[in-house]
C-alpha cells in the first residue's frame, strides 16, 4: 500500500486526493520507427513498420536492461502527447501499427489503451513488448485493445534468477498472463534472453518449452536471444552462439515447430522453415526480410503446408530504412 503523495515502485503512479493516478499518462519518453521483426514478432504482419513509444519507469529492476536510462528512471518526464498526436505521428511515418515498448508497457496501459483505440480508427494494429508480469484483471483489460504481444522469459524463467536479477517472483504470473492472453485471441510470441553463466540452464529451458507446448501448442514461436553486457552486468560475456543453438535444439526435440535465434544477424535460425519439407518459407537477415516463399493463403510454396502467420506481408516488407523520431 502507498499513502497520500507517495509513488509506487514503478515510479509512474502516485496517490492524490485518495486516488491512484497514472502520472506518466501522455508523457512519451522515447519514440522510434522499427521493423516489427525487432520486437521480435515474426509471425505477425511480417515486414511491418511500427511506431514504438515508451514512458519512463518499470515494474522490474533488471540488472542487465539495455534501456535502463528509460526503464530505471523514476522521474515523471517526457514529451506531452495526446493519443491522437501519437497516432498522427505513426501515420506520418507510414507505420502499420503502434508498439508499446522500451519500458514495461503494462505500467502505462491506460495511456496505451487510449492510443490503441485511436490507432484502430485508422487500421493500425497494437502490440506490446512485455515481461508478462500481470494479473487476470490486467489481461482482461489488455485483451480489449491488444493485437499481439512478445513475452520475455528472462533467464529461462528460473525463480532464483528472476528474484536475484529482476526483483520479480515467478514464473507463474508470467505463464498465466501468456495463456490467458492467447485464450482471448491475442497473438503471443515468446523470447528468452539467455544470459551466460547465470540464466542459461538447459534443464530450465526444457521445462519452459514443455510448458509452452503443453499450454499453447507446438506452433507458438519461441526466440532464444543473445545477451550482450549492459547496465550493471558489464562483467559478463556475450552469450556464446553454441549456447543459443543448444537451446534451439532442446525446443525442437520437445516438438516445437517454430524456433528462432535472435541477436545473431545472419544466423540461419533467424528464418522460418516449413515444418513439413524443411525449406525456408520466410528468409531473414537481421530484421530484414530477404525471402518470401508463401502463397497468398500463407502456405509453403514447395509443399503446401499452412504456416501460422497472422496478418499479411506488409508493403514495407523489403525496405531497409527505418527512421528515428525526435520529439
């Protein structure tokens, strides 16, 4: 509980006049035009451009956060933008959707909701990049306006790792959020930031993959991401590619059809392979699409197997230039 005039852990809410206020409503701290593959979302509107925004603050205190200057800042600041102004910027930059990211978007969901409602008037979709640390009530609220979400199981979702390096308990709340969002029709993809020496245990990776398979099926995309040293964990090395490949192998052994390695540009496991014939159906190099071997019904051109891609190939699919936005 927090009292009158006090702020919560996230640094975005305070009690005023006996009521809890979202102090960062309309305060955009960062904005950028990104390829949707950067989120990463690879089975949702491939090749799309998204207008990414954030506020300050976060519900976690990840010691390796690459956006720590935004997420770990506990000051209410940013450029004041109305939901309509955010959408106008997204449209001006030719975006296909709006992504709420860089810090934890669940902490400013009221603002995201209002932006999303405005965005949908113009046919723009809405996505989150999230730690998934929510409640059933929060899930119900998100399902009213959210089209897709990337949920990051950091450190293979080991309870010991989460408590020590993020300040969170779990992973039960994260798992519950993922299942309930998917049940309500939100497109879900998973990432696992594999942190060498601390969060790269293969036993936990196998448990995580089995949970995803048993709860959500074998077609849910899973991305194993390479860690790079940042913030308070500059003493660690980059994740060895061999470690990521071991995680990939486990996920495939457990029957997952769509497994990816991220943050290793040019790696063959960035691409989407047909689970039946093994041919590349969507080729990627970093965040760029380089090959498209799906027909108009999103079936493999080589053998006809349906590939679970939500939405359609964007008109931006093979563009290479994405723009920074200064506000």
